[in-house]
């Protein structure tokens, strides 16, 4: 579905770079340049968001395949093309990236004072890379966007981050780059066998079982770091703690979804036999992530670190859902990815609000904020409940569907996975009660101000989406139902074919 062949995906992908060009050519004193950079970045991101809403509105939910396809010859002798398109699995992640970008720019409006021009350019380049990655239908194009995300995020952490920003930026970059080198080798192997890097073609190419095993491990090395899965998660708490607030928002909201998206786009549909073979091992790592990182979160004294470890636990639930490879589990994983993208982003913004006022993230430094900041306390409460998975909020539906899918696979998997909800309630209620309840004992908290109009504008869309997802979840699941059914049927057919072949060989 693509009205008159209009390249809407290319427009959404590349328009932020036009904003970058405008910002680069602005001249004047430092304050004028900074102001123009802020406003140009904001309006550019809002226009991109408006176009992505059109994409969302015109998407045909009944169709399982890719839509809004754009295909241009690039390297025909190698079977490589500039090919863009979205299906039910990717379209809402494009919208998520374009929604969080203007929110990040608004969140940085007053806090970023140094090199504002470069900061806004970094965020617009990051938006291009994120949207391009979710829209790519060619593996080489995907890989370029997938790796391109590292550069602006590395700069955001390394230049505008905290005291240990250089260490955190290097750790983030090296962890994620190392795994991606192995994915590049798997890409070359796929191209050698299939003669193309076209993603829909590769989805229906039958690779030999032995080859699938090695390619799955190569993909796993890249995507597991991005999720991040235990035990390759250690870069995430450092990156979150040192990143500026907006950097943490986009890192938790979108970048952590890249690994899970890679599993859904490549590992499961292209390597079905290996995915089924390695699923029990993935379940084991995911359960460890859910339980262990939840316990680690309980021991944290820094608000950002606590939320960072909670992200690892929530993404553990996502990987459980993906590798159940049944309709409920995969649909729940997708819903959990979206809800975590909204809720975790909002929680980091909640931390940023008080950090901007008091300049500390230590939990023990706060207490009694409900007296001075009632609107903030109510907003923080909503997102705390959503993180816990309270029915009626975004966090409930995804976890519930994943547990149903996990129960179909194994009772103990569902039981151990559900411990994440219990432990999640423990550490999130601990955080909220220590920060919001009690009496104010410190002088600087007695005059702290509630949310400003700018901050209300930041939280308003996140509040709406959080409640919308909890109250009317089918308006989101309907986007990927057809795609998920097709993926599950493809997996079942591949496994049935492998079983028949094994019986013949006997």
C-alpha cells in the first residue's frame, strides 16, 4: 500500500538531515545559534512525527507483508538495493522513534548549554538512523543504519554525559560493535548462498541446518548485546548513568529494541530450525536476567541505575516471548517492547526532572516530594504502576501475553518469568516511596518547584499513550497480528519439513 508511489518512508528517514543542514548554516553569536538549533530541531522532529502519523493511519492492518515499499537499484551486480518498507512488526517502532525524538529535544531545552548546535544535530542524525533501521528491507541497508546508530549515541554520551562519560561511551561502543562484526560475517554467508541481500527473499530461503546454527550464533552475538541480555548487559547501567537525560530516554526507549527487533526480523524467520534448537538456552539466560537484575535493582542507591537494571529485566521478558514462537508470546513481546519504550523513557524523564533541580540521583537524598510536587508525584506514580504491570496501563498486557505464551511452552518457564513482576513491584515501589513519601528534611527540597509547562508538555503524550495501550490494547496488537501469524506458520512449516526430512534420512 503506497499511494501513487510516494516515498513516504524515505521522507521520514532523511528529512531530519535537512534539519541538520539548516542548523549547520545558521550564523550569529552563541545564544542565537543555540536558540535557532533548538527550534529547528524541534520543528523538524515534529514534522517527521506528523508524517509518521500519516504512515500509521494509512497502514493496512489486515496485510501481513511489507507496505509502502520503495525499491531503487544500488549495486545490482551484487544483488543489493536501496529498499524500504514496513510491516506490522516494524511500523509502530518507526512511530515510537519519531515520537520520542521531539520529547528528547524538549527535555534538553534548558539542560544542554554547551555545544547546543552539535547536540541537536546528533539527535537528528540519530533519528534518521533509527527510522532507517526499522524501515530497511535490504540487509546491507539495515546493517548500515544498525551500525550508524552507534556514532551519534557515542557522541551524546561521550560529550554531554557525566563525569565518567568517556569510559561509558567507549564501553557502549566496543560492546555493541564487537558483536556486530560477527553479524556481518553471517550476512556475507547469507549473500553467498542466496545471491541477494533482500530481506523478504532471505526470509523464504531454506538454509542448511548446520549453517543455520553458526549464523544464529553470529546474530545472537550482535542482538544479545543490543537487547541487552545477561551476561553482556554490563555496558547498559554505565551508559544510562553517564548519559544526559535525553540520551537515557532514547537509549531505553528505542535503542534497546534494536536487538529484539533483530531477533524477530532475522533470527526467527530466517533461521527457524536453529531458533527452535537454541530456544531453551535463550529461556535460561532470560530467566536469569529477569531474576538476577531485578535483585540487583533492589540494591541500587542511584535512581538511574535502578531503572537501567529494571530495563534488563523487562527485556528478559521480551526475549522469552520472542522464542516461545507462538502467537501469544510473540505478540506479547512486541507489546512489551512498545510499552517499555514509553514507560522506561518516562521514568528516566521523571529522574531528570528532580536531577535538574537538585543535581543528584541518590535515592536517599530525596523524600517527601508529594508535598511540594503533587503533579510530579502523580505522574511518577502512573509510570511506576505501568512499570509494575498494573492492569489498565501499558505494562500489563505485554507481560500477560508473554506469560500465556510461556505457559504453552513450559509451566516452570512461566512461573520463573512471572517472578519478574513480583520483584519489579518491590524495587519500583521502593524507589517511589523513598523519593515521594515521607517528610522533607533537607532545606533545598522545601522550595523545589513542581512541573513546568514545558515538562507537562513532555509528559502529556507519554501519559496518553500509556493509558491508551492499557485500556485499548487491540488498537496496537491489530497492527502485527497478521505478521505474527505468518511468522508462526512459517516456523511451524519449517519445523514440520525438518522433521519429515529427518524421518526420511533414518
